[in-house]
């Protein structure tokens, strides 16, 4: 069987930073994100009864080392669920600019979860797909879901993402530095748990932020949604700044964008900044204001590559699943 799936990246408004269980990828807290409509990843999975190992191709090149091992470990989970020992050919293509900090592992493992489960004949509903995607990369659990998504903390059975209603929000992604990061988020999360004295405070305050965010979204209170988004991101960066040795992903240019976004607010635009495990900044705004935010940033930070994103679709099969020829 062969199946092809497509998924989009997501950016968290309330961040996932720290695992309670590394093997099952269970988060310390819930998180909440917006799946975007730009930079999709398309992945095909084809079963090959004659192959003696999985064959993994990423961006047209044969994957080796950790990247290939993560895909094979993920397929092992799918095979266990399907009661199969057949290997697969996986081919995945990512459209985000390399190193854009656009959670390509989220889109990648969400697309792989949908394609692999279909190819192996599993019939999984949304929560089951999200639980499966989570095993590949935590944030992938959220890219299964369209638009606003909450990923619940909890045990293996209950830790999945599901849609959350809310206002029509989008993001302007400011890519400031496309070089790959030197510390992976997986390693940085572990260092934060092990050495940052602020980590317990992060867990408590993020749980409160998440509850408050759900109320603000339900009320359509964009100012509250934005203020929580910006504050939660800076708290995450504060937690890792307090690790030993310290971890800092934000660059002087990132900080400059946070300042510019604050100036945009003074000028009357509802714009709020967030940043993940890298120097690039995502600016949250009502969908109707995204073009104005992009134009304002374009004149102030001409070196940044700016991409406008609206709420995007959840991971899904593209075309019919078919018997391999
Ligand atoms: C997030 N990040 O909520 C946070 C904010 C980065 C900063 O989820 O170890 O690639 O594969 O579960 O999902 C990035 O972490 O980590 C991430 P793993 P993942 O979007």
C-alpha cells in the first residue's frame, strides 16, 4: 500500500517546554497553537515486502543517522499497532526555508503519522492520530489539528490535541537568520528541567496561562490572547536563560522585532510577538491586520524575510490510498 499525506507547521501561543516522559513524549504542561497555511510538508509512505530495512528520503536525499533513526523508530510504533513487520519507503518534502524555525518536525511527523497509519491499514480518528504524531515530535500532535489547537497534558491515552474555537488570527513570520540552531529544543528542554531553578515556576504559570488563554479565546479578547502569547514566550526564554550553561536563542535582531511590535501596538495595531527555539519571530495579529503588520515590519527590518500565514488545515491524506504498483 502507498499513502500520501500533507501537514502544515504550527506556532504555539502557549508553549510546550519540557517532557514528563521522554519515551512517550508526554509534556509537563498542556500547550496551545495555531496551525498555519504556509510551508506544508508532503510525505509518502509505501510498504515494500521485499525491503530488509526502511528507506528514508528527506528533501530528495537519502536520510542517515539520527534523522533516519527517528523515522524508523516512529514506523516501529505504527508496525506494532498494525501487527506488521513489513518495511517502508518514506519520501518527505518540506517547503519551509531551511532553518526558518517553523517547526518543520511538527509538520513532518504529522504528515508521517497520517501517511504511515493509512499505508499500514490503521483506521485512526483525530485523537489517535494526534497521540501517534506526538511520539515522533511533541509539537506534531498539534499539526494534526486545523487552526487553533490545544494539546492536553496527561497520560499516553489522554495527551492529544484537539481544535479550540477562537477569533480569526494569523501570523507574520519574520525569518531573521536561517542558520540551523546549535542546541536542539529536545536537548534545551532537558537542560531547562535539570538546571534551571525557574522550571517549577514555568510549569505552574504555564498551566495558569493555558486556562486563561482558553477563556480569552472564548471571549474573543484579542488583547488578552496577545498579551498572554507574548508573555508566555518570554517566560520560556527566561527559563532557559537561567539554565547552566545558559541557553539563548533570541538574537539582538529578535529583540528588536519584539520592540517594533510593541511600537505597533502603541500605534493602534493588535500585534504580539512570540519566538520558538531559534531567533526568528512570529507576530500574532487578527487576520485582517496581517498585511499592515507585514508592511510596517518590512520598512523597519528590511533584512528579514516576511511571510504572512493564516489559520491552516490539519494533516490529511492527499489523493486516494492505493495498492503499490
Ligand atoms: C512549542 N517548541 O510549543 C515549543 C516552543 C519549541 C519552542 O515544540 O523533543 O520539536 O520533538 O518533542 O516538538 C519544539 O519541540 O520537540 C517545540 P520534541 P519539538 O512549539
